[in-house]
C-alpha cells in the first residue's frame, strides 16, 4: 500500500506509527483516543464517552434512515430458549455454537464466604443470550402475520448481542457488541429481494456519506453466506493496512426461515403461502472501520457527521483576572457557532473549560480526532481573533501545528464550509487510497500467490475475473485462497462485465470478485 | 377512589372496565393498544412498535436532560463476574440473589438430535447478567479517578438488565427490562447529595411535564433503601386503582461503594480520599405508570409529549376513483401539520393509508391512545373540511363519538394549542384525582386498618404523621403495615411540618409519610 514518506520534522502524537505495526497502532488509537478499554470481563469492552458518543451519532443517523424506509423499531427478549436453536440446528449446517448459556437463576452462599449458582435453581431449559434474533423474531412474526394485508412486515431492533469469541479486539470483534438488526417478511421473492437491496444501499450510502468510508456493495460468494440464507450481500471497506472489513450485511433468506418459524399468510386468492424473509445489520464494528479508515499517526480523525463535538474551543486559561473576559469571549463564539447548521444538523461545539493546560487538552482532542480545534488566548480575545486548526490538516511542513490565526468573524463565517470540507476531504482521501490499492490484471493463481507474497506490507485488494464455481469446486478455491491467507470479499453490484478465464477453474469468467486479507 | 358514574349510552372500546377489574383492564389495554405481548420466553416481553415508540420518546427527552446536566453516556458489559457480587454480598445485607447465571459458552449435540450446554465449555467463573451495574461501573471509576480534577465523574448508560422475577407483569415487573442508570462520583458528601437531589428533581419534572403524571418526590424510609445506600429518594405516582407506583429512584451511596470498588482520589491538599457516589434510574416501568395514570375504558391515552404520532389522519378510502383526490388532500394537511411545532418539537403526524375500514382503524388508534384523530371523507376533501376528535374528549353525552367538523384551516390553526391542551388536561385530571384520593387526619393504627378495610375498592393513599422510628422499631411498623398489605412510600421533600403523635410509637411526630398499597 502506498504510504507518504514521513516528514522527519513532525513529532507525531502517537508512539506507534501505522507503517510500523498497524495492529498495535490500532490499540493505541483506541486507548489514547479514549474510545474504549478492557472491562475486566472476558471479551467485553467498556465503551467510553467519546466512543459511545460516536455510536450515538451512528445510531441517530442510521435510525432516521430505517424509519424513513417504513421499518418499525421493536424490542425482543435478550434470552432465547435452547429449543429454538435446536430447530435451527436441524436445517442449518453452519450453525455456530459459541454462545453464552444461562443455566441457573439464583446464587447462594457456598458456606466459605463466596457465592455459587444455586443447584436448586437450575433452569429446566437453558436460555441462550441472543447471538442474533432471527428465531425469536420469526416466532413473533408467525403470530403477527395472518393475511397478505399484514405484509410487508418490517421491524428493527437496536440491541446488544453475544457471540463467544476466543480472540477479541475492541470494536472489531468482541463477545458482546451493539448493533441493529432489521427483520422483514414479504409476500414474494421479488419484494423481499427489493428490501434486501434497499437495506444494502442504505448501508452503502451511510458508509460513504456519514462515515466518509468508501465501500464496495456486492454479493458474498456462496461459502460466505449467512447460514440458511439464499443470498448474502455486504459492504466491504479497505482499511489502511489494505485488509478488508465487512462493515454491514443484508440477507435474502428465501422461505426457509419462514418455514422453520411458521410465518404463513393467506394470499388475496385465499391460498396459504410462506412469507419470504430478510435480515440486515450493522454494529459497533463500524467504529473500528472508521478508526482504520481515517486514523493517522496522531490518533483518530472523526468525520464531522459522526463527531460528538465538531468544534472544540480551548481557552488558554491562566488562572488570573483575565480568565473571565476570555471565557466570556469564548462563550460568545460558542453561541454563534451553535446557531449554525452543517451537514444538515446544528453545529456541535464544545467550550472545554476544564482545568488543565491548554496544550495538554489540545493533544487529547487531536488524539480523539475532533474535526476542528480553536485555541484562544487573552490577546486573541482582546483583538477579536482566534487560532484554528483542522484535524485533517494538522501539520505544516516545518513540523509545526497548522494553526491559522484569523478574525473570529472570518472563522464563524467559514465554519460550516470548513466542517463540510473536512467531511469530504476524509472521504476523498480514503477513496483515492482505496482505488489506488486495488490491483487488476492478475490472471493466474501463481501470479496471485506471488503478488501477496511480495514484500509489500499492505498489499490491498486484487480484483479477479472468475467463473463463480459452486459446491466442491468452490470449496477447493476457498482452500487455495486460505493457504494464502486470503478470502473472497464480494462481487460488486456495479461491476464491469467479466473478462477472460477463471484462474481457479480455467473456465470462462462470468463475474469479478475482490480477493483480500480481511478482519 | 371516586369514580364518575358510567354513562349507559356509551359503548366503550374495551370489554373490561377499570371499575370492574383493574388488573385485567391493564392487561387489555396493553394488548388492545398493541403495546407489548408475551414473548414465549419466561418473564420477558416483546415490546411492539407503539410501546417501543413511547419508550423511544421517553429516552429522547430524558437523555436530553441527562446530557444537559453534564453526564456522559457510556456502555458497560452485560456480564459481571461472580466474584464482583461476592464482594458486594460481603457488605450488603439485603443482597438480592435472583439473577441469571451464565455457566457455559458453547452448545453441542446431545446425540439425540437436540442441543445441550457443552460440558467441556464450562466457564471457570460464572458470569451474571447485570441486574444493575454498580459493581462494574465502580471498577471502571476506580481506574478513571485519580485526582480531585477527575471529579465529579458522571456517567449514564441506557441498557437492558435482568432480575429473575417469579411473578411478572408487562412493563411493571419483567425479568428483563430497559432502563437508564446514572452513576456519579464526587469529592464530598455535599456534592454527591446535590447530585442525588438533582436527579430526583429531573425525574419529578420529567414525570409531571412529559408523562403528565403527577408524582411525590421524597425520601424512602430506611427499610426501603437500596441495599448499601445512605439515603434513597423516589418519585411515587398514584395509579387509578389508588395504588402507588415507584417510578424512579435516586440514591446517595455515601463512601461504602467507593470503598468496595476502590474509588479514591488525591485531594488538593494531597490526601487520599474516598469518593462519594450516587446512582439513579428510571425504566420501562414508567410506561406501566402512564397506562395506569391516563388509560380509560377505551384504552390508552398517551400524553402528546410521548406519543410516537400525535395526530392520526384517517382517509375514508372507498377503493374507487375518488381516493386519489382524497389522499392528495390528506397529504396536504399532513404536510401543513408537520411544519408546526408543539411542546417544543415538530408535530408528529401520521397519514394512515393502510388498507382496511376507517372505523376499524379509528378504534385501533383510540385504543392506542393517539391524542388527536382526524377522519376525512371525500365530501370533506371537496369542501375543505375535516372531522377531528380529541382522545381525552372521546364521547358526547348522547353516546356518540365526539367528532367535531371544522374547516381544515381552522383545525390547522388550532392544532398546536389542542395538542398542548391534551397534555395539560391529562395532567390536570390526574393531579385532581391524586389530590382527591390522599386522606389525611388518620391518627391511629386502628383508624388506618379501618380505612383500608372499608369496602371502597380503590382507597388511595393515607398521609400519616410519624416519629420516623429506626431499626427494630421501624421493623415493627413495617410488619404492622404489611399485615394490612400497606407500605410506606416516601416523605415528600416539600411536606408541611409534622403534627401530633406517631400512631405507631406514640412519640411526637417528626415528619409526614405516605402509606399505600403499591405495585
């Protein structure tokens, strides 16, 4: 992956650089940006205010899109009886079994000062902490759907889910995570596919416009389908280490789930028909994607659309008589900025009055990735001035922080366009990098192996033409790729027609796929 | 409790009346209003779109108040290691032990086509599904608090919690419920008490202004304190059956929790000090309170501030050529109404275009308690008219639905004040009923027993003057009241000075308490 040559004059805020150790850099950004931390509970994280604030922004803007599509929010139980999964296990081969199992409902003293699960309070049927809610929502839909008039039935929930993970990584893979899961039932395949693709397009548009994260929306290969799905679609984003991150999925489930749950309706003609169902979700994983798309060697860079605070005002307090006038001046600017509207919402501005040195506070906000930081001293206040720096243009070539002095009026007048420019610049930078790191023209498995074996640290993605093998032939391809630590990401919906031969089967290619290392 | 004489001409929408069987009436409102239903999972409910929409409104308006107070939202793990509770059990007598215990992290086949917890995947230490997050948040605070500069530390989370309940009731008492829990740490008692009372006042103001539900904010007696708390405060609302509902609590926890969790800070003077902590929460239980405060024999009545849709437009579709013009007319009205602002927010108006008879749809919205319903037919559209009914003025004396015909312009011009009038009328009605059903002047235990033994179905509350006994003396009072199925609710913060003798101890009274049956 192409990297800009480092400027030796710049002393970056983080001690680990992306180019040196991307995985460790990621951990530093998460902790130095005060996004999240280990909780002391295996595989579960504490999401701190700045990280949770970003999630709240994502929730708010995604929820508006979900509601706009006519989907109703509901809430379904955290626990799912074990028997529901037995049903699913029957008809789903790839059934994942790593789940948290509740077996008791009471604690008692162990006689040694400790507590143990009360043997008298063992549940007759164990309960599973939901890893996803298909089964319990399917059961509800079977009650709610009677006639064609009840369709489409479209519900969504914002919830925590648990999948027992052996190796966890904050935001990217945690045992408990937060997500939304949409579940819909339709009269026929056509309606259900339209909804599946609507949700996919909603995620694509959201990733591009809100997260400033370019993605490829496309169909996953057969082997990567959600167990039981007829078709699975994803949005895939390229991280700065060239790996792919699946940032959202949408599934057309056919009638299999409706059959298992008994979601049947009477058609206009009076016949009993099975519904066609879909499900789609995004999670706190998106935040990991934002970090690895936009972060730099000074920490996080948060796109203004999801920044809890877009503009930080840092008064350079001196703990003397001048502070009062300085704070009044800052408060006036805050008020003016808060009246403005950027990216379709009121500007979110924070006057950070906490005790502490302004430069320390500045670096904390740099590492958190606040889009614009203002520093204002007593002399600025007297002269009607401010100093402003954009997080995406942090450094001057001489290694100094790129603060631009200007009148407060000039800053306020330009604030909206500056915020919108940060948003579009982050998107443009990420798109350029993504496009520059997709390699085409590889036509053999050997060439593919050579490409990924080469001593380039972050090789990016390869676009291959293939024959879309299925069954055993596909399994062989998957094994061949696995040996190279590669996976098939998806086939872009808007891909150009295929060309040439499939490097795996030698047959004529029928579509293009992205092959990459992945999170 | 005083009840209006029923009007025999009115045929109410529900088959069960409040006066006949309040508990069954409650269940009917919940199911007929499509608020929630049994999930098939013991003690857990499915919250349906209308019920969840009300919760989303509560969340939005409460969250704004929490943020306004400078409290940061975070997210903490669902699971809490068993050992955290052992610590708490040590120093807390009233430690509740009914909790969901996770003991395994994998399922395997049982060889007979079913699934069982994998014996190989037994957790070394069981995990508890959080019943509340004091312990895990305390552990985080002990990491985050170092010096006086870190205080106050104020966090909140919106989360699901689980308390294993034997007898459940939708919204009022469910094994899983949704809530917010605020947790704060302060340098001294004074700051912590101020925060405890701020949260209480926030809840009181919210209940009155948003839920239109009058409450008494006050201190709980010693025996009703949160285990380990130094002082517990509550808001108490009177339901239409005269029972009390505790609708929110705020606790001053002293330094006990800080000691158990190790929340220590270095003071300005350099000494190591224990922090003083608080916690406060409200839950989906509030929705049960809204139902039992405002519901009537036609179903729910939702205060406009928390109604997902405030105005419903029902076109009387005839499935003929006239429908298009009728829908265009309705859409125009919808657009005009949506531009308005009532109770500080944009008016939420729904044009209900679904198939089905308008009268059926009307009664569905009546039972859901939408504040204002418009019915518009083809002739109305041609003449620029609408028919409107307020949910709080549903019937005419002659037993007809109280639809008022008027020009669309007149309706639109008055819509904001009508919505605000529904909000204030519901509050006034509930306040009047509450005040009329608090009995004073009872000065002996015998008189109290007689009062609650009398054949009045819904006796309301009794305000007693008492001597605030503690310890064993209090326990005796609690037992005496329990024999009458009564509990002490709280001592109002703004109560008048006490008078006379304590009916329990014979000593001079020092404060006034409310005594009532309770949920």
